[in-house]
C-alpha cells in the first residue's frame, strides 16, 4: 500500500474559462456585476474579464479563484477547488432539492462513518504491529476513507444550500471554526511551531538522530 500524488479531477485545466463563465452568469452577490465592476473587485481590466469568459485567456489558479469568489457562486468555487484536487466536485443540483433532504443525507453519512470507524477500531485493536497490511486490510481502510469522502461531500452540500436558501455564506462557518480551533489550540499557528513540536515529539520518542 503506497501513497499517490496523482490529482483526482473530473475537469481539465482547459475548462477554467467555462467555470468562470458559469460563475459570472450565475452570480450570487446581488450586485449584478459587469465586466468592469468585476474586474475592479479583483484588480483586473474589463477586457481581461471578457477574455476569460469568452475563452481567449486562461487564468492562473489564484486569479480563477478570485474570479469565482467575487461572483459569490459556491458551485463554481467547488469546481475550481476540485479542478486542482482540493475538494470533491459539486453535487448535481437536481439531487439537492431541499435543505431537509441534504441534512437527512448528512445524518446518514455520519452514521455510515461511525459504523465503518468502529470496524477499523476493532481491526487495529486485534492486529499485531509487525503484521503486514493485507489486501483485506486495505479494503477495510479504503472503505472507511470512501465513507469519509461521502461525509465531506454531504457536508459541503449543506453549506451550499444554507447559502442558496438562507444567505448563510460558507466562509462564515470556516471563520467560526478557525476562531474556536485557535482558542482551543487545535491547530498550529506557525510552521516553525509545528517543526518545534515535531522535534519535541521525536525527542520524547527517542527517534531523533
């Protein structure tokens, strides 16, 4: 069993202009942005915005993210993130009929993850550390991983619907989580602090050379 650096994406880089065009035509800012006003928001010219939308220019990742975020379209934001391997693709809108349906699916996915997590806990409890990982072991772990991905997807669907139906921007959830995570010292604020802690852990474990 090994790691893979291959990105998983349904879209090719050549579709960035299509995603930007979709975001522009389905803006969710309430401002009715024009080429000129959108360009001003992201520090670009109206001509550049037009070229991107019409496929005459292919923006770099940072510019594409600025473009779709300025349009406030979270489907397009998910598409860009997925294109670069940072998120799953957005769910077909036809399967997201209501917030209640999406929440029901989220609850189901939570239960599925709990069930598979309990299987892995029991597996790890009974195996010996020196035993090689078998194909059956891989199957158990990969199935848990797949269930976790289902959970991420259903959670993102709920975020999108809360925004579409009730105007609750998903960025708010990220900000609130980050404030709480920092207060409870769940996350590391500085890369050097992460290196210091890992060095400290290695010293305690006696593995530092």
